[in-house]
């Protein structure tokens, strides 16, 4: 077995003196501010000057985002940093970093939130970001930076002295953005294009499982629809049909009947609904049990687990309706006991890390294992891998994380995770996703969302993460995507976290949206859900 060949965005050699139109304009002035006093925004001078050892403070306001500003410290003395992480994963060194987060969804908002709280993080940029991230003050959004253009991202990082890039979505990883950034000498948290094939090709992931004895569902791969249908007929229903490539979270069909399975095969292999992502399908045995999400940070050799979380994939209450990108999550997940977490590390995560290294695809980043705790055996099996933080699981993990995230991710980039542990807040966290009506099918864009400030103020532990929002001409938040908001809350236990999250949800005035009313139902008494209308 060898690493999958992945088509990558070409990397362009940069002229060190060139200016990229997609980057935030820079001044040649050494002052912290400049510009016309009547302007609605400021462009600061260079963040770092090789001629100055002074710290400066400046305010930067992005044009087009009302009432948004981020105030952060700019460290002008640049040196070769060395990271020291103490036993609890807190930043023990005096190294200060400027971070760029790639992406613009709820996951990226949560990452910006955690990074902005990191003691060692001087500033957070997010490209492209969204209106909610901008208004929150958790990052400076760079909407015009083309994240599909490696050269533009590298140029931005050099001009703004970015010392850590965190890639949120899977598509830039599969396209090779991390390859190009690492080659340019920019520490990047996220796997290479070759290693990202764990998510980019389900056939690659399944082949790795076969070779290294990683427990997963029985499967076969097909490109011929008639052969696939014959195999389905032999196996019977229920059965699972998966597009091999990236399909925006919609490429998995759990077919409860043979007819549904045949239709899924035809939609992918005959009608081409997922394009090249569906030109090969995986037909997989249906596993009965409880799903859970398991995350581990990986530095190429060492893996350390994050806290457990559980997602809710189906769109409707009671886990009914089609699969989605996720309608809510909570952490910790009682189904993942300490014994099961140890089993996942020993039988799934560590063999994957070692196998990827053996295949010449050393993995650096976060491994997100979608698991099924099988009903008949009680043991975990791997359903799928993602090579980035889950969404919405990232939201509940980031509000519970108490360690310095910037230093932890830098340690992963440098192969220094050995001996590192993480601090988590006690209690629980829950996120309830609010989506546009019609999702995961067609939905209306541009519907107005009100009372977000009131919802945010329900309790100090409530945090609203924006996934698909923009501002209209009147300064109102409007929905621009399917999954739009992640209303998140912490509590002393899951019940309290749930009560706060739903209290905040009910404050939001959004006739064009909907949400599941039973997030956490597997972990809480059923009577708690009977009264919620």
C-alpha cells in the first residue's frame, strides 16, 4: 500500500518583495497607526520591525464590518523560538505567537475563541472568517485572502509575521495547503495532502485498516454499479453506501432497504451527484450501536487524546431523517468510558499513526475518529476518519479547554507532544446547532436573525459560534448557510449545560431557522425531553 495520489493546487515561487492583492495592505510606516482620520478603518504599519525592540499596541478595524475591532499586542522583536510545555500543557515559555486560522465556519470560530484566550497568543487572524467572528472580537477576519492560493497565504503570513497556521476545513488540507506552508518554513497544524487522504479517500482509509489490523466495518469498493448492486443483494439491508471522496458531509447513505441502497449506488455511479468524489463507492456493513467522536492530537509519532464528545448527525429529533454535518454535540460523552478510550487509543489511533508513518505519510494534526460502539460486542469500531476538528464537536471541546491552545498546537507541529497533557474544565458542555429551514436540502438564504446579544447574555457560560452569517445593509445578521449558529453552554453537569444552551436558543428570534430539541437524549433521562415543545 502506498499513499494516495492527490491533485494539488500548484505552489508558486514568491518574490520576497512582491505584494499580493489578496493580503491585507501594509504600510511602510513604522508607526502603529496611519490613515485619514475620516476613514472608517485603519491599516497598521508592519507588525514586526527588525530595527525595533519596542512593543507596540494598535487597533485594527476591518472595513465593512460594523462595530468590530480587535486590540492586540504586536511584538516587534523576532527570534528563533523554542516551545516549552509543562506537564499540564500550559505554555511555560515566554514565546509569543501570531496565529492564522484558515476557514470560516463554526469550527473555526471556536478555534479563534480558544486561541484568543491562549496566554501566549498575541493576535489571531481568520481567513476568510465570517461576520460573527468579526463582531465577537475573537479574531481579525481577512475575507479577501484566497485560501485556495497557497502563494497568497504564504505572502500574508510573511508580511504579518504569522508563526502558526491552523487549517480548519478538510478541502485545503486535501489540496495541499499544509505542504506548501511547511515547505515555506511556516509551522502549520494540519496534515499534508498525502496524509489527508485518510479523509479524502474512504478507500485509502479502509485499506490502511486492513493492512494494520484496525477494527472497522466489513466492506467492498466498487466502480461498476451492477457489480455493487449484486454485492448489496448478497449482503442484504440495512447497509451503508459511501462516496469515496469528499462530498461536503452528504456522501454517506444509510440504506434501510435494498431499493434505497440501489438508488444510492445509481445516484453516485450513474448520475454523478457527487462528481468525481462519487466515481468510486464503498459498500459497508451496517453496524448497530452508539456513535461517538474521538479526537487525538498527533505530532507524527506521539498521539494525545482530547476529551470525548458525541455528535447528533440526523436532522430530526430521535435521530430521524437524513444525515447532516451535525445538529448538536456534548462533552464529555458517557458512552466513552475510560476503558473504552484506552481501547480506542490502543487499537485504532496508535496503529493508525504508526501505519501512516510506515507508509511514508507521517500525520501531523488532529485525528477525528468517528466510532461505533458496537452493540453486540461493546467494542469500538472505526466508521470514518476526519483529519480536522469535528463541527460541532470542536465547539464543546474549545469551551472546555483550559490549556494554552497555541502552545499545544505548536508542540504538535514541532514533534514535541511527548509528555504533554491537557487541562479541561470540570462539568459538561453542549452545543445546539441552529440551521436554515430546509437543511440539509435546499434552503433560503438572507433570512434575518435577531436577539443574538440577548441570547449571549443568558449566562456567562453561553457562547454563540457563527457558522454561516453575514451582515445586511442595515447591520442585521442574516443566514448565509445551512448550519448557521452553534449555541454553546457549559454547566456543572450535562443537564445544566443543556438548560442554558436551550434557554439561549429560545431567546433567538429567527423564523427562518430550526433546531433539534433533543440534543443529549442518549445521556439524559427521557423525561427531560417530553416537556420541551
